[in-house]
């Protein structure tokens, strides 16, 4: 039986990846941080097969202990402080977790030996945020990185450290440069989920309006459930490598709003949405769109869920959730 250790198990990717690996017959371990973490119960309830271990990406010895306990064949490093806006307010913490945390995990994997002598394959969750002020359109594996946030800078560090451990120690370490990926499990601080939750509440008369930042930002949005499959495929290759994972389609926040509001029968959302300077960022990533030709050709990976389907899935989920809450009183 194959064993996998996932950091960032409480995020949407950790949850979808756990489900994928459990369905493939893996024994799945998830690293969870902090004392009395309220998400402990959420994971036990939603993904009962996962075995939770406590540890922290900033604490190398806790990572070594997690490797000893799980004896994994595959390590998926999804843990990070992942909210870009927050990274300006907490640049040091973001650097420690999102950047140096990768080095800690790589170092732990290098130092650890599985009792049965098996090797560990490593996946690093890199990000399209590394392209920042884009130097090429669409962005691919060879595009020059120009991060625009402390989060992006930390991800660049993790990305190059992963490549460096592959080249220095011959480690099977791959980096997935994932463009924005969303789902009903996305945290409410991210723009897509903020919109789907607000649209559901507005349509039910539970909220009056929605305040956002830069409506002209454009992103390449895919479905998180599709993207975790690419992570797994990367670790099944003979050679470790880096891959851009994206849909190749770019849409604006305005388009997201169009589809989301239309789903609840609202054609003109302009009176309901306002722009609040508090949600603008000190440096914005205006537009991102990826070229995943390498992933298509080498991994045989392609996204299945399209943009409209993704937006509707999120709105439908949040509508049902609000209706359940209302019926409970
Ligand atoms: O912002 C604009 C905002 O926070 C998207 C993370 O998973 O993907 C994600 O990072 C865009 C930005 O995601 C609001 O200025 C406007 O241009 O949903 P987001 P992100 O920053 O692209 C990458 C690939 C990651 O790796 C990250 O971990 O939307 N925007 N108004 C807003 N954004 C937010 N959050 N809230 C607003 O009210």
C-alpha cells in the first residue's frame, strides 16, 4: 500500500487530494498545525479516512517526526499562508511559512529514511502568483518570474529550492505552478468564494450588497478538484519536473460576477456591487493566463470543469448551504 503525507490538509486542495488518494487506495496522513485546531474535527468529519498528525512547517523536528510516523512514499507540500493580501501585513510570517517552510520540508525529506528503504517523492505547490508582473503571455514553465507580493516572493523561493534539491541531491522533487483554482471548499477571503457566498445571501435577502476591490483583475480560474489530479500525475512520472497547471482561459472579475448573479436571476449587478479601496492591493497582479501544453503532453492532464460550470457550482453550493441554514432557523 502506498502512503502519502500532505501538508495543508485543511485547505481545499488538501481535502480534494486526500479524497483522490484514498480512492486510489493510499494510506493518507495529513499534517495539522497548532493546539486545539478547530479544523481537526472538520477534517475528521469530512474526510474520515485521513490520519492526522500535528506539526508545523516552521518546525523542522516536527516534520521529521511526521515523516517517521507516516513513512510516506509521496509528500505533497500544500501548506502555506496563501492569502496574497495578508502577505503585505505579515511579510515575515509569510516568508517563514510559505518560503522557508518549503526548505524545512525538503530538508526533512532529505534527512529522513523510510524503514523499508523506499524513496520519497516530493511535490511543491508553486503558484502563478510568481509571474506577477507578467513578462510573457501566456505564462509557461520558462517565463521569467516577477513576483508582486511577499507571498509571491516566498513562493519563488520555495520553487527554486525545490529545483535546487532536485539538482543537488537527485531528489524526485516536482513543482506544480498552479494558476488560481477554486471550489465550494475555497476560503471565504478569496474573491471567487466571497462573490458566490454574497450572491447566494443577496438572492435570499440576507445581505444587501457586496464590496470588492479591483474588478478589472483577470485570472485563469480552474476547478481545484481537477488540479489535484495533476499533482498526483507529477509524482507518477519517472523524472521529476516543473509544470504549469492552468485552463488557458482568462476571465475578469466582472465576468465572474455576470455569471454568478445570472445564476440567481439577477441580470444587472451594478447597483449591488461597490468598490472599496480597502480591498485594493499595494501592488496588483493585473492578469494571468497559463499555457499548460507541457502538462497536456507529458502528464496527459487536462482540466474538465469549465469557467461557467465552476461559477455555477460555487453559487449553487452556497445557495443550498444558506437555504439549509435558514430552514434550521
Ligand atoms: O484575488 C482581486 C484581487 O484573493 C484574485 C491564491 O490561491 O491564487 C490566489 O491568489 C484577484 C486579485 O486570489 C477582491 O486584487 C478584487 O487581483 O481570489 P484572490 P489571488 O490573489 O489571485 C494564487 C494562484 C495563489 O497562489 C494564492 O494562494 O481578485 N480582488 N476584489 C479581490 N480579491 C479578494 N480576495 N477580495 C476582494 O474583495
